[in-house]
């Protein structure tokens, strides 16, 4: 898929190319019609064939031959730009159709409605956990479409419409994560998903904290997360102790997230055992190096390494907090 900036330039350039090409062909048709005594139909035919390279002005005056050369060079270039755009549109449609077919073949997957910053992070995490997922994004200009296009199906559509969710295979999905920047769109997506699949688990991103507290019970949404409430807990924890466990709820289960500095090695088998109990590694850092995702972990954690982990409160306290 062409980069986003290239698609924008191409969309801006197309009307200009079309106008210039039409103006050039019209002007040349008038000139050829007057100079060669052609009626409008023959003048138009003569102009188009000349622009495509059928040069038949060998016996014409020099001025007309120069005009014919210009028509061949300029017309060929403009036609090339126009046809390349049409080919790009056709290719984009085929890619969209292929993504739709990939989505329809999935079962037990996660549908992510909205491919902004949060949606992209959710899709990335699901990919690292090897959980199949489909993203739906309304804007063709989202900077995350190209990053995820080869990893998972990314469909164009409005998540407020049931048809968009149907194309993502919501009837066979395990979970819907609605994380657009519109509270109403997220609620509607959850309602449509529940109507299509009574067993699906729904998670909605809600900006209004008071609405988040009521929307779950009122609309049957399993989890409604307020970004401001979650951020407030994170800021409070960071202000008091950057290693303090950060609590958050997913449904009726209380979770904790925290940073752990290891003073002894942690074997890969221990990490796998933690994951089976629900304690997941979210990020890690080797010594004083940079932060890396869990997919980059190629060897056991060593003394001096640190990591961010999250899991059910009881599991975190038993394994990491000695309680």
C-alpha cells in the first residue's frame, strides 16, 4: 500500500492532471480542426491518436509538427499519471477485498474498532500475544494502517454501522475493543456487536468518567474504561513511587501493573509459568539499555534487568510482592 503522504499527494495531483490534460486536448483539437479543416469528431480523433503516439503530421507545416511533438510528450506523461492513479485505486480495492476475506475466515478473534494510537497499541499487543485480530478504521489517512497492513486485516469502515462489524467477522469474534475517540461510536459498536453475537465480550474506551461508570450496566458493555481515570491512577502512582503497583479493573477482576527490578536471573520457563497464571511481561530493559517489547526477549532475564508486568492482583502479590 502506498505511504500515506504519497496517497495524499496523488489525490491532490489527480484533479490538476485531469484539468491540464482535458485543456490540452481541447486546445489541440481546435488547432488541428482549424488548420487541417477537420470536423469536431475527426479533430478529436486526430488529437487523441496523436497524443498516443500515432504521428501523421509528416507533410504538415512545421508549427503543426511541433505541436504534434508536444502532444506526444506531454500527453503521454499526463496519461501515464492518470492511468497509474487508476491502477492504484484498483490495487487498493483488491487489497481491501483480500483483507475482508482474511477477516471472514477468522474465528475466536478480536475486533479492534478504531485505529488511532490506542487501537494501534492494542493491535500490536495482540500480535505479540499471537491472538488473531481485525482492525476497522474509518480514515484512509490513519498513519497506522500501513504499519499493520501486513500483520493483520485492516478494513475501512464506520464502526457505528453494523455492516462494518459484519465484514470484520464480529459474529465469530471472541471480543470487541471499541477504542475510537468518540464515546458514542464506541457504545454503538458494542451494542451492534452484542446484537450480532450474544457471547462476545465488549470493551469500550470512554472519555467521560461519569459515563464510564454507568454505561456498562445500562448498555450491557462488559468493560468501560475511562482514560482519565486510568491516567489519574498512573500519575498518582508515579508521583509517590515509580515502582508502586498500579491497580486497574477488567470486569470483576482486579489487576496490578508494576515495574520489577531483578537481582537474580529469571529463566524463560519461569516467565512461561507466570503467563499461564495470567502474569504477563509487557516490556523489559537490559541493564541501562532502552525499553524493548516482550517479542524482543531472546534470552532469560538477568540480574540488573527490569521489566513491566501486569496480571491479576492475587497472582502479582503472590509471585512478585511476597504476599
